[in-house]
């Protein structure tokens, strides 16, 4: 792989992370699903469980179909106080590149604003990703959101 390929991969990865955050912040759930390959994994997991190798996650979706089911739940069945999210995502670090697979991570912070309330820090951690190069561009094969605290206020409705 040439240095030019490395730069192009890095820029595409940074764009993927920015586009993902923009879609989730805009509550564009159909677009959120399309960031993933069909046979994907999306997990939100406390740091302690991740570091100890424990499988217990706050949210674990193991296919694109399960992501679509979550979108249905957000739109049709989950009752909650409405709120806005805003993501701040650090620059990605490429940990490994092998063929069409990129392993990367980036720090994130999610802020939540409920109507008529102050903005609060909702969730902070890091994304640990396996990203597949596809004909349609980069897609997440696995996104594990490892959050630093052991607690999430109330419940987790929207993706991180």
C-alpha cells in the first residue's frame, strides 16, 4: 500500500466518522443503518466489561436487520422525553489495515439537550471499529462504543 493510499484511506475514514455523527445528530435513522454492512455488529458497552472481556453490553445489535428493528423501535414503540444529541468525534487512529479491512478507533463525546433544559454530557468514550472497504465506500463491519462510565442516565434510546 502506497503513502497516497494511506492518506486516501485516512481521509475517507475521517469523512465516514463525520458523516455518521451528522446522521445520528439529525435523527436520520435510515441513513444510520446504511453505514453498516449486512452482517454487522453494533454494541454499546461499559469500559469495565470491555476491558475484562465480558460480553454484557447495554445494547447489542448483530445484523443490519437488528439495526432496522431498532429504528422501528425509536420511531414507533419507544416512549421517552424528546431530546437532541450532538456528537463530537476525535480524529480517527488507524490501528491496522489488511486488504479491505481497516481497524480504527476514535474518542467521542455525546451531549444531550432535553427541551427546556440545559445541555448535559450524556456519554463519553471511544469507538472501536472494523471498517470494510466496499464498492459503495467504507462501511462499518463492527462498531463497539465503549463508554467510560458504568452508568447511562435513564435509558439509551438513540445510537451513540
